[in-house]
C-alpha cells in the first residue's frame, strides 16, 4: 500500500497528504506544523510505501479500554471490602454470643440405678424396683418409665409402662419406682428399663 507525502519547504516536516486533490497548476497549502503557506505542486508529492499495521486480536494482547480497568479494580476492592466486613461482623457476633450466653452444660440422659427383680414368697409374682437419677444441674421432666422382662429365649415376655403423668426430677436427685408383676415369665434373663 502506498500513500502520498509532502515536505514543508520551510520546516522540512514531512506529512501525509491524504486524498487531497492537487490540480495541474498547484494549490495553496498550509504546513500543519509551522503554518507556512506555499504553493504545492504535483511534482512535490512523493508516493511512499506504508505498511499497514494489522490489529493483533490475540487474547494476550487485548488491552482493556482505560475506562474499564478502574471499574474492574473498583469491583475487586468492593469484593475485598465485603469479605473483610463479613469477617469482622462474624467475629463480633461470635464473641458477643459467647459473652452473652450462659455456659451450657451438656444435657445428660436420666440414669437407671440399681434395678432389682425379686420373687415374692408365694412365687407367683415378682417385684421390680429401680431408681431414676437426674445427673444434670437442673430439673428434668419425664413422662414414662418402661420396663421389659426378657425371657430365656430373648423375647420380651412382659412390658410395663408407668402412666403418662409428667414428673419433675430435681437436679442431682433420684426417685424410686417399684411394681409387682403377677405370673412373671418362668425365668427372666434380662431387665430392660427406659425412661422418657
Ligand atoms: Zn512547515
């Protein structure tokens, strides 16, 4: 590709002529650098080859427009600020919750203490007795105690549950429960007791 150039006779600055028409007799021309005005004639025009710079569009060479870069930086700053704010708020809530909440001891289940099963004199009944103990530092409530007598073959041959009356058991205290089983299984292998 070629382009037309002229050289200013005053300042010797070379500049492209573009597609400006120059008639046979010449035309007045003002230098873009020094404002010198002279009569430009066709014979003063130089044709010179120019290499066209192909725009390189590979990803590595793409430069974001200047207007985009500060915006991206702003978004990154905003994200960083949000993360920092969340961390601070989270830490504050954690510390605040720790300070405000009373120390909570793990809740422990009610315990069955010393279960016994004893045959009476006539042999047609047994007495089952056990104690329910509250190992916690505050009162716990339970509604039922259930007892199973497991016979020799491993089956539950008898099951008894107290009525569903709610009972409060004070902190670190125990109560005794006993009842009679008429016609109990011939041989009791195990006693299963649950409190709920
Ligand atoms: Zn000039």
